[in-house]
C-alpha cells in the first residue's frame, strides 16, 4: 500500500524488491477509469471524469500472475475502487481507499463512508475482504477488542465503520517499534499512522503474519510503504479468458 504521486518507476521497483502481489495506491490524480498493464502488474484505477479537475484518485496494482483470477472491477468513485478475484474455493474483495483529510468538510468524510458501506453491504458473506489505503484517520490509544489495539491517535468514523462491519485494523496488532508503525511523516518532523490494512473475520488473525511500514522503501512520497504478509491460499487460474484486460 503506497501513494502513487506520479513516481510509478520507483513504486514498481519497490514492489519487485519486496515481492508484493497486490498493492493499493492513493492520490493518483489520474483521471477516468479503467485497467492498464504496467510492467508485471495490472493497474485498475478510478478517478474524476476527464473534464473535471483531479483531486484524489485510487488504484490497485495486481501482479499479472493473477490476471485470470480477476473477476470484476467496481469503479465506485475517485476515492474507492474494488477488485474481485475468484479462486477455486473463495472470492477475494480487494479495496483501495483514499478518505478525505481533516481539512475537508465533515460532509465529505460522511459521504465517503456511506458510499463504502453501500459497497461492503453487497459483498458475499463468505468472501475475504481486504481494505488498503490512506484513511487520513488517527484512531486513538484505547483498544477496541477484536478491532484494534492501542498505539494510534484518533478517527471515530473509521472505528465506527469497522465496528459496524466486524473489521480488523491490522496495523495495531503487531508490537513493532514506533518507527515501523508510522505510515506518514513530513519535513517538519510530524508523523502519524493514517494508512491501514483492514480485513474481515473470514481471514483469521493467525493467517496475518505481520503488518509493518518501511521508511527504507524509496517510493518518492511522504507516505511509507505499508506491507502485510498473509498465510492464505491464492491459487492462480491459468486457463481462463481474462475478464478485464
């Protein structure tokens, strides 16, 4: 999970270095919607219409080895995109998200979560759900059992959404030092955790090996590369006509 910011060459290099199969990108400023092949990845992206000014933009990079597993792409908005992958025994619903920051009117954040809730409500109950992105939320020090551990700051909308949908904010469950929890920092010394990897209860905690942020990854952004390691069977489908490419 990373911020795009027009530096796709650096991003793709780090994806190869870290052997990442699925990656959410935010603030792409890319207009329109669709899919395109870039290096060893398929980029599904969603942004403003061409005649409008681009503010946000989201995308998902999926390794080409899973091309035949891609079942559907939902271009919800410039802040939400969903890609569904079909595997022999289950479906995966991957999301790339970019929530409005605190400088935007509260109504924009509420609309974002309303749109997201409408999409999540339609996901099959047995599907594996993985949400990744810049949520612009500091979610507080107090633990919420089964949803998050301590180590953060605040974000009531995100916590309420996760509580309502029985989702787990995975960044907060691993006892790394603070340097490997920070997902954003700037030249003025400010830093926080605002980028998250969130899953539903169909992915058991024992299947999530680790979630960590890496400042050593050169992605040309004030956001860090946030990675998660899953112990989940993802069998490639080799003989099937791709549905989107």
